[in-house]
């Protein structure tokens, strides 16, 4: 059953009992809910956001950001540069607003977890979980025509330079490439959690409590006993309260909130809310001779991994014109002339496999983060921008626009060489984003290394688990949803074993 605002008894404590209470319905929570419900356990999923579907999407980013993105997308980290770190607040969590790109966890990353944090997982043992997730969310390779012209242009430039531009895999069914992935897929093609895992879970004994925010987990000794929640209406007013009693409690609120909920609930660990890694990203925009119509096609179509050893992944990103246009340089007539040529604009992204770390602070109502990019990561980001500029140049770009304040426009090879030689200051790259926060409740072999064990169980508790991006010990160098979903499937299997004892 799905509880919407009208289903709660107002001004009254709604009491639920279940085998498992899962807090959060995103990549981690939705998977755990289905896996446990499907084998016969009763599940209550608590989700702060509403349940939105294609009928709620109008393809206009600024409308859907208000309903699907936490704080309408205005979540940033403190530091220089400040970095926008958006997350989803709706059923499906951030999967509902993501770009549907799918990568398995790189094997060498899992090996590092074992070596550095005594995480008891190896790539081989994760393979069946990857396969299960990929089947359920239909990971597939789309034809170049659906991937759009930006991908084709970057491939042309990459080919000319002897680089390898490859199509990304996406979790979609019948995707025609409408390009609205991050604002609610208007085609209903993206197999995000609210389209795939949540409906599957609801076929079994699952109650989904929407608009319901977990405020605190209560303990009896080491045993997590119940979750105290409040129901909020669209105006943010508290209209009811709920208590969920469960044998097992799974926290899946995402990397930015789970550590705060754990802290508020009394969990103490020196790694809690630390080691935030985010994959800082930026973009390069190019003015082409040819017509591009970059908004046609999936917004993240292709990638180039020739520079992964330097910590650089080049991945497509063409965001909606209403957002991308705002990042074009110039004012007045100059800006107007450029926007008139918008159909000739191509864009692509740069993602850094970060070595910097940040922290989370504040409270659950207002989560803050502090993340200062170290000089190595700043230079890596700059190098990625220079490589991408080179690729656009090889593809025949007339002008290239970078987010670097000292190199706003690149129009010749000489500019690219100068950019490559430049030592970049933090303050010279104001336009940085991050979409993959990870690590703030990291897995480890013991409580000296991490907050949870290799099955997501919180140290020094009997039955509190974490199954979301926060347990991923380090950044991955690739997009994380498949990693989070595979780990959550594995955690659910372990919980089922515990319940059966
Ligand atoms: C714009 C964008 C594009 C992205 N593109 C990709 C991509 O192409 N490929 C990829 O692999 N990854 C992508 N990601 C990242 C990926 O979607 C996330 O890493 C992943 O969804 C995180 O999963 P999670 O379970 O940790 O958290 P989430 O999916 O964020 O789920 C957490 C859920 O918990 C809920 N919640 C939080 N606090 C509470 C509370 N107190 N009570 C109740 N509910 C609560 C939230 O509302 C949310 O629904 C993208 C992210 C963004 C922002």
C-alpha cells in the first residue's frame, strides 16, 4: 500500500509494525525493499518525498526541480570553489533525477577497499549482484542516433586524435532520447527505482509511507527498536507523526543525510560523516559550424576513458537549454548573439576521480557539507577541460567555452597549449558540480576502519544496517548507482539470513 498525505491519521500517532523498516526509497532503499519483500518479509519504506510519475512531469526543468530535487537543487558544499551537490527528494530518490548511466564497480577499486579498509568483498563475488540489478533495471546499449549529436561530434574529434569515444550503457526501456532524464523522464523510459524496484516491492507485503521523514532511530540497548517519523505537507508543515517498529532497520537516506540520522540517533564512530568524496565535474561547451540540436538525444550519451589513469573520465552532458544557456559567457548583445546560435552548441562533461575528502555537518533538516578540492584535483579537472577542448577543436569547433575564469573562450591551438601549461588556482574555476556523493558511513573490517561492516551492519548495534551511497568507501571513478544497488542486494541477502535465524 502507498500512503499519501490523505492516508495518515492527522494529529495522531500512526503505528506500523514490520519485519524490516527501510528509510529512503532511492538506489539503496528501493532495492533492499524489493529483495526482502519478495522472499516474504513485511517491509515498511519511509520516504520523505512524494511519489511522482510521468503525468507529473512537464519536461520543464525548473518546475520539476522544485518537486523532485532536495531544496529545489540549491544544495551546495562550502569550500573554494563552492560545489553544487544535488540529490533527489522523491520516491526513487536520486535515481529519479539521474542520467541513467550504468557502470559496474571497477575491480581495482574493490581491491583497494580490501587492502585499505579490510572490506571483505571481491569483484567475483559481486558479479551475480551486478547481473541481477542490471536485469531488473534493464541496462542496455542505445544506438548512436538516440545518444544524440553531441556524442557523435565528440566521437568524431576523439577518432581524429586516436582516442576512444564509446556509447554509455543506460537503464532504460524504449528510450527515444527526449533528453529530460534529470527532471523526470517524460517518456517513462528510465527504469529508475520508482519505475522498477518500488512497484516490484509493492506487489508483496510492502507499505510505502510517502511525505514521511524519519527523525530518529530509538534503541533498547544495542538493538534498534523503532523509527520516529513526522509527516510533512507540501508547505513543510508537520501534519502527523508515525512510529515504525521493526526487527531490522535499514538506513538508506543517501550519503548527505544518513550520517546525520545516525548521529542524531546516538551512533558514535570516528569515521561517521567524514570521508565525503563526490566526483567533482565541470563542462566544456563548443560552438559548431553544423547544427547540433544538443537537446535531442539522451543527455549523457557517450564517454572517453583514455585518461582514467590521470583520474579523468570524460562523459557526455547536455543539460536543458534553460540551464545550459545561463552558463554561456558574455552579457547584453554579445550574449544574445550567442544564444541565437544555441542550436549549434555542443557540450560534454569532465569528471574527476577525487583524492580530496569532505565532511557532512548540520542537522537532518539542513544538511551541510564542507569539501575543499585539493590542488591535485584542481589540476586534474583543468587537464580534463583542456583534453576536452582539444577534442572539440579536432571535431571542428569554431569557438570553445570553458568554465575557467582565465580561459573563458578558446579559439586556437595556442590557447589550448597555454591552458595545459597553466597552474590553476581554486578560485579560477567557479563552475563545479558533483553528482556522486559517497563515503560518509564507509564500510570497513572493524570500527577503526569504518562505520559499518562489509554487510552494511552498523558497528556496535545488533540490527541497524546502512544500504546507500554512504557505505561506498571511496569514490569510484565511474557513476555509482550500480555499485550501490549491487551492495544493497548483497546486504538484503544477509539481512534475510539473519531474520531466518
Ligand atoms: C543529476 C544527477 C545525475 C546522476 N546521474 C547518474 C548516472 O547517470 N548514473 C549513476 O550511476 N549515478 C548517477 N547519479 C547518482 C546516483 O543517482 C546516486 O548516487 C544514487 O541514487 C544514490 O543512491 P542512495 O540510495 O545513496 O540515495 P538516494 O537515491 O538519493 O535515495 C535517498 C532517499 O532517501 C530519502 N530520505 C532522505 N532522508 C530521509 C529521511 N530522514 N526520512 C525519509 N526519507 C529520507 C530521500 O528523499 C531519497 O529519496 C546522478 C545524480 C544526480 C544528482
